[in-house]
């Protein structure tokens, strides 16, 4: 009884001038066997409905949801405060609280859990599942944050089986769903968003994405999430879709420490019928029109595209994005892509691709190579990357001539065709040897063609052996390489930075 009482009421200490509005932060409880006529302040007197708890909770309160299955929606429109604290909804410790949307109607664009223009809200530790619709232009979401607000934490949730099964129109529209979506739709941004430790899987997304920040969203972190086996994009930051009336561009964010795999559009009718189709265009990690973002220490494999920095909108750019210390391997079309996918798209400007390991991407024969430069790439830097070709022998693929000011150097290349049988395409000119490519383009003056000597690539161990030519062979620009490698080890241990995602200890 004593432990329950201590958990139920914790007094916040406030400055003297604020004591007239002080609130004793309260722990509330929701249970499948509870009643909304109960006080809700202990497991034995729990409420029954999530919405009743949301309507009652105030800054500093925590709502513990006991184990069980809740066939309920949860909509939060009340805010916590910086002084009073977060309004928190979380699973009761060591119990599995399941929010299940089976049979619930999806109204327009709606989350099973929804935060509407609220601040200082935390959602933690839930299983969120089975929110689906077969109606066109209706968008089910596991967690949906929209409007404006700040200090939103989405932590350690398991989101799965969120689906749109609607038939697409002839223009392939009408079928959309999201696992977790943050849409800044107002002139005031959604800011200070942390999305950490979530798992998102078995999502049927149509034209939409597993985990997305879109529109007027700033100062976000998408970290340590596991995203896999979904039929469209894994993690994405988006701009220029008309989501917000101003500042319509996700920005000032970090995408770090995530693992993304088995993301493919080939069974997605929103990309054309019949399925499976041949549209290998679903990214593991994507920035589409965002800016000022760091993508680091992620692992992206067995997707259609490992990482992409591009803009789908004419006259708009993805800019000032750094992709560093990522492991990108065995993706179907290409490892890392930049630039618009055709000449009606936008551009990639001032981005940095540094210290990544790209291994045997381009697995389906679409000749995307390890690095794909598409339409309108300007003033980007590509350095310190390991690129190992697949059986296609293509290392860099750049079939567009609109390519200006891009710097490519200090990379390590390797492939089954050797230095004289590998391919580089630059400004739509193909080079069949490393020496011809360097001479013809002026790129890679300090780069190497050599086996990188991984510890055990066959077992996906891409750490560098002590004898690797990548050790101490990179260009040490401390402003861009980051402080740690993909394992969290110091980024520079020897005389210079190592090439690739791993710094040999």
C-alpha cells in the first residue's frame, strides 16, 4: 500500500510565486476491468477508458495503462507545460497494453492514438495495431501528431498492421496509411519531437510512409527505431507538399541509430498493377525536400533504395543534409541516391555524403550502382565512402548531365570486375576502368581501388580488418565526419579518419 501511495501522488516543487497554481502530479490507472466512475488513482480503482483519462489528466500526470487489449481510440488535445511537466500515457511496468483498432471506423485522416495541437505529451510503451480502412482517401495511422505544438515524445511503441486496403484510382491515388506521422499543419511549428525506440512493421501504406515528419516540423529526432517489412518508405522527412501555410519543410533534425530493412514497393498497387511490379523505389531512409538534417549511424539493407536525398517538387531542393557513418548494403536498386528521379523533379544542393559503407547494392539488375546521382545535383560532397559493387560492376551511376560543383574524393572502390572491369557513369559518359574514370572526370584524385578487407562481409560484419587499406586513408574534416562511427567509437583513432562507416580501433 505504501508503494502505491507514493506512486500515486508526487508533489511538484514550484517557485513561491507559482504556489497558488501548484498541482500534485498524479498517477492514474486504466484497466480493462475498471470503471470511469472510479477515482482512477490506484490499480484497484482504475478507470476503464483511455479517453476518460485523457480528459482528466493535467500537466505532470502519468496515466498507466494496465495489461490487456483496449479496442479504443485515444485523442489528446490537452497540453502539459514546461513548469508542470509532461502529460504521459504509458504501459504499466512489465505489462503489455494493446491498443487495438479492430472494427473501429477510420474518419478521414485519423490516428488510433492522436495528438492534436498539444505540447509536452509523451506516449510510451504501447502495442498499437489493427487500425485499417478499405475506403479511398481515408488514412489510418497508428500514431498521428498534427497541428502545432512542442515537446512530443513517442517512445518504445510497437506499431503494426496499420493498413489501407483501398482500391487505387487510375492515377494510383486514394490509398494511404502511416505507422507514425507528425504533420506540422499550422504557421506555428511542431518542434522538439523525439521518436525513439519504436518498432514499425507489417504496414500497408499505399503512397505513404512508415515513419514521417512532414511540413512545419523542426528540431526533431528519429532515433533507434526498427522499421521493417512494409510496402513503402521506411523513415522520411518531407517538405513542399502544401502541408503547412508557411515553413512547409521538415528541418533541423537528426535521423540516427535506426535499422531499416525489407522495405519494398513491388507488392504495392499504389505503384501500378499488376503486383508484384518492377517499381523498386521505396527508400529505407529518405529526405524529400527537407533541410539541415543529419542522417548518421543507421543500418539500411534489403530495401529498394538504402538512403535517398532528393526533392520531388520542381524548383525545390533538399539541402544541407549530411549522411554519414551509415551502413547500406544489398538494397535492390541502389545504395545512396541524390537528385530528382526525373527532369520534372527538384534538386539536391549542398549535401554531404561522408564515411558510409555501401556494399553490393544494385541487386536486381536495374543498374543503380552503389551511388546514384539523378537530376540536378549541385555542390554536394561525396568523400570517405567505401563502395563495393555488386555483380553489375557499377559503382557510380549518373546518367543526367545537370550535375555541377559536386566533389568526389577520398573514397575506396572495389568490385568483382577489378579496376579495369568496373563501371562509373558520370554526366552520362560511361567509363570502364578506374584510371579512365579519374582522368575523364577529375574526380577521386586521392581515392583507392582495393579490397576493403572487412572482417566477415559474408556474415554482414563490415568492421575493418587491421590490414584494411581504408584505415587512416580518409580526409579528416572534423566539421562534417561526426564524433563517432557507426558503433559509437571515436571517429578518428589513428593519424587520419578511416574510410567507411567503421573506425578501426
